[in-house]
């Protein structure tokens, strides 16, 4: 009998656990450790954040799903990994601390045969003074509670505008090393749509503030779309959309501090600026959740298993080399730790070898460029591949590991740009591969036949369908596995 422990129940961890349970016999244990009792379909937090959906529509309780499916669920957070066991007991284990229920506050040592680190990111609001809804002055849509708070603030600002007050809305990234520009992009176009629907658009100034070098970068170096015989960069696509909707933008920016009504930021050229605001939704930078690793005699192995940013090392090329020497082959294939073959990292928890967009640093030495996105479709695909690798080994089918390189897979994104069954729109985009490969595609790094983007009502209906499909899949209802990642 084998025990597989999955740390985290987000898109990647939940996908991995579901497929492990499907592919493994009941004599094997699948254990999920998550500090949160609910699964949150994060892409739909955008709709919660503008007041279209209540947060109850984007979450589902985990315990009933896992009980019904035969998965052991621990409402706890992982604290430390012990890949060599302790002393004369070589069995590896992870120390967890319960966050709810009768055992809240208690610790346990959970042994494993295989472990998947799918803990996702820590939201590092503290990286920028005054950033965030809890201890700061800005808003977020990174969790369902944050999104609900943002919707409440938005309603209050709309009422002010109805009374004749002008308001400035600033949406984007709250630090020079942020990722998830796509989520902020989706939020700003939804917010602008709702302001028009509320008939207060004339009272609102809406500004995009981002660490991207140019619009449409999205942390993946932008993309080129071939349509009608022409190749158009995503910069033009995004600038056109923003201009059409009257959105202003500031790029190449690092937010230094957020006060109650001002954002202080610098740009790549070293110039300092201040921007007044009434409503600011700024994505924070991400790091690993802070897991430590301990050797059998108590020695600190954290630097052996994790990069300084807290993300786990896998089969990637982490050697430091200049941007011009980066290759698609640097990126991991199987997400297995190089020192422990029973340790895997999936989704945001794995450490990228380098950025996708060209790294840039201000004249003061401050990095101002996006870090790599790896949410949504890539996270789920990686989680499934890791589950396949482990289940094949446990079942004795094969020692060959399943591949899910982001340099060999494409991704599709449907970004809502206004929710209304008749007038709503969405930007539908595909890219292949996610990581540019200039050896295979020397012109643009990607296959333009499979990279496209367009905006329209059809995409909005697809977005609604995806919302319901993926929550159905998360609940592991009949035929759930037929729904693609």
C-alpha cells in the first residue's frame, strides 16, 4: 500500500488528488492537506469583485467531495518537509498543523511514499508598504473574501458618483516583481463595463498601473496574432481595447508605497511619481508559502529543496545565464525534485528557471518586470501529469514520467470584459507554446497558427460555460474527468 500526500487543494492540487483517486486502487491512500475548507474557482473572483456574483457562487466545500470520493482530507497547513525521515526512522514525513475542527492548533507528522507540493503562492502584500485590504489601503481579488470586499467598496464609489463626485480607479500591479497581470486586466475591463452599466462612467477616471514594459505583455513576453494576413502584437490588441474604453495606462512602474489616498511609484528611468486614487485594486507579488525542509539529524535542507523565493526546485535549469541564452528547454518537463524522486511540485509551487518576459531593472537597481504566470490551465495540466507519473509507478505500469512542459503546451484564456448576456464581451486568446521557443519558431517564438485573440459576445458565453463546467469538475460529479483541463 502507498500513501500519496498532496499539499494544497487549489487548481493544481485538487486536480492531482482527483486523478490519483481515479487511477489508484482503494488499497492506496490519497491524502489532501489544505488550510482552507473550500475550493475557490479563482478566475470567477473577478465577477465577485465587481458585484456580479456572490462569493458563495465561486466556492465549494472540500470535505463532502473528498469524503464521497474516498480521499483523506486534513484541514491543516504544511509546516516542514522531512524527506529523509528522522534519526533511525527513514520514512519521509511532512509536519502539518491543523487550522480548524477539533484538532485546530495541533501538529501531526504525516508519513508519505510520494508527496506533491501544490501549496500555491503566498500573497506578499507586505512587499509594498500599505498594499492590501487587510493591513493596507488597497483592494484585491486574489481570494473570494478579498473580492467581496472590493465589490462592497465599488458599490460605495458608484453611489458617490451618482451624487456627482468624481472618482479615480487604479487597477494593476502593486510591486515591480508581480505576476497575474491577466487577472488585473480582466478586472479593469469588467469594472469599466459596470461603471457604464451604472451610468456613472462620465464621473470616473480609470487607470491601468503595471510593471509590464508595454501593454499586452501579461508576464509572457506578449504574443503575436496572425489575422487576415497580418501579424499583430498583443501590445496593439490591448492598446486598442483600452483606447476604445477610455482607459489610461502607466507601464514600467514599481509601486513603492500605498497611503490612504496616494500611490507612490517609480518607473524604469528612475523617476518618482505620485498618483491620487479613490479606489485601487492592485495585485501583490507572490512567493512560496514558507515551507522548510529538515534533514534526518535536524540539519536545514531548505536551500536544497527550495529557491530563495520559496518555490520548490524541480527538473529545470536553474543556472544563472543571460537573457540571450535562455531556452525553452530550461523549463521543467516532469516537475520532479532532482534530489528526491518521490517529491513533486505542481502549479504555482514549482520554481520557474527564469522569467518569460525580458527582465529589466530601473536605474536605481529595482527590478521592474513581470514574473512568470502559471495559473489556470497550465496548473491543472501539470497537476494531472504529476498524478499520472505517480499512479503509473504505484501501479507498476511504468517508471516513465508524464511530461507537461510549458514549453510544449499551449494555453487558452477567456478573459471576461463585461458580464451581460446580450451586451457583455470577453477576450478569447490562445497561445502555443506558453514559453517562447525561438529555436522552433524563430520569427515570434510561437506558432502563429495556434496563437490568436479576439473579443466578442461569444467569448462571454464561453466564459459562463467554463465557470459552470469547472465547478462541476471540481465537485467530481459524474463524468467529471471528461472535462478537459
